[in-house]
């Protein structure tokens, strides 16, 4: 019995050893397979990293300027639209404004918005629609006086850039000349210091601060009579918006692709087009063939690509923001304003900066 038992245990041990060897062989095979898979993944990772670095180099313009995606550009502009809209809603909904306040704002705003005085007045006296004029006015000033002004470089550098850009700009519009211009613009802009900090007091900072304050003041003075908010609060928020637009202008100057703002005309009647326009938030079309009553924010077009090609093709990134709702004159308003013009001194043009 002892011999049989020992023989049985020996056979059992041999079987267990065989199973253990088979299990170990299987694990070793799986380990070799996983090791090969890990090597393949590392190889693919290295290839992907090399390709990514190559694409990053390609996506940088002359001087190493990093190129923004269309989504990046759109997000920044939409953020600015939000800031302007919030500012207008926050500070310009007072239900009652004196005639003196309306008169003080009417002339300066009309010179920029270009609406007939009686139409502009209907917006200003309406607490629910006054914000539309504020938004349109702010955007008109930003696009006309900040965009492509290179003021983010500050002082003499900004003036030199405007002169050089106007000299080398390809007015014939050929794609090859535009490519050369954009590459020159990106390379030169990337060499300039970022002088948006208006608190600096060295170098040409006084001229830069005067320009910056002039832009803020150009917006502040015409609209201040229409708000009952503290003056320092209005000035602070406007300063922030101008800073944000300067930063956007700096980034766009360093893109190989070009960008154009378009606002349409305030002086002629345009039909609403879904292809190029979008209605103000919460507004609905009230006619089969609606006309644009007011342009609230510009659209944005991109021409060319970061590869330095296709400058003869443009692409719409953002539609123009408009209002088609007519503002009706309140019942207590007469059909003709018989008041004499305001005698308040208009300081609007005093701070108008030079525009190249």
C-alpha cells in the first residue's frame, strides 16, 4: 500500500509539474507578445511625436509666431461680443433719462452710428432698446481705430508699423503679393515687444497711455450721459474691453492668414441675409422680407491659410450681428423734436486719435 501510494503521489506531482510548465510557457508567450506590442506602441508614439513636432513647426509663421485655429479666433471674438453686450445691458437700461442727457449723447453718437437723428432718438429714449446703440457704437470705434493699428506695440513702433504696412500692402490684391505681405507682417510683428501694459512709465509710455486713454474716452464721453452708473465703473470696464481688443489685434497680426472685419453700412437699408447675418439674441423676424435696422457687431472673414496659400479665397468665420426690429417712438414723443440743439460742448473729436 505504501508503494502504491507513493507511486500515486509521484504521478500527481509529475502532472502538477507538467501543468505548471505549460502555464509558465503560456505566460512567457503572452509576456513576449505584450513586450512586442509595447515596442510597437513606443515606435508609433515616437513617430507621432515627430509628426506632431513637424506640424507645429509648419503651423508657426515667420519668427516662430504660433498660428491660431479658426475655433480659437471665433472664441475670442465671441467673448468680446459677450463683454460688449453685457456692458450695454448692465449700465444703459435706465427707464427715465432727462432730455438734456438725450441731447448730450445724440450728436456724438450720430456722427459715428450714422442714423438719422430722429431714428437714433427713438433708440435712446427706449430703455429696452438703448443697449443696441451702445453695442453698435462701441464696435464701430473698436474696428475703426484699433484694428490693424498696431497700438499693442506702443508709441513709435506702432507708428512705424502703420507706415511700413501701408507701404508694402499689395493694393493690387494678387495672391502671391498678399502671401509676401502676410509673411512680412507676421515676421515683423513677432519681433516687436508687447507694450499693451499702459501702466508702464518708461520709454514711449506717455504717448501710448495718451492714445489708450483717448480711445477709451472716445467711447466713454458720448455714452456717459445715457448711464446712471458710476463713472469709474464705466471707464474701468471700457478699458478692459479695449485691452482685450488690442490683444486680439496683436494675435491676428501674427497669423499667416489674414482677417477682415465687416459691419455693412449704417446709412443704407440692407435686406437681411441668413448667409451673412445673424439676428440679435432673442429676436425673431417679423416680416417676409426683413430689412436691417441696426448693425450691432461686425462679422469676421478669413482669407488665406496658415500654410501661406489660397489668399484669393475667403471664408466667413462669424456672421454680422444685426437687429431687424424697428423701434417705435414712445407715445409721449412728438413726431418732430422742436427743442433747440444742446449747448453742451462736444468733446468727442478732441480725443480722436490719428488713423492711418
